[in-house]
């Protein structure tokens, strides 16, 4: 999953949700574009990442379910902070590959 989303060599994080994740001003947060080039994060890329995280949470890692749910609440119109939270969850998974 990490390789599929270009995160095979990311640095890991110890926590799923950062300390300031609830204080994000949603009104000023920019929406992700619906289309773009290779380096642009789009709604489609976000939805693909969230789908992969949902599968991992449901099938192998129930400990990440709350964080995945929090990131996927606005899948129809995601913001940059939603994308950052999804990436943070993937970075946590990268650091805990050996957990069972």
C-alpha cells in the first residue's frame, strides 16, 4: 500500500493523530483540486489513499480505525489537512510494519 501511494521510504511517526489536529480552521483550509498533473494531490488520489487505509483498518489493523474515520469524513470534498492526516496515518503504518 505504501509503495502504491509513493510512500515507501517515508519517515515514521509515533502517533496517528497529531496534537493540533482538532484545532484546524476548516473554513480557511483549501479544498483539493479535482484534476491535476503528476505531482498534484487531487481528490482522486486522496480517495484512493483513504480506501487503502480503510481496508487496512478493517482487515489487519483495527487500532487505526478511529484515525482513518476522522480522515475520511469529508471524502466527497477533502481539504489539504485531510490529506496531511491520511499521510500521517500511512507514515505511522510505515513505522509499525512489524506490529501484529
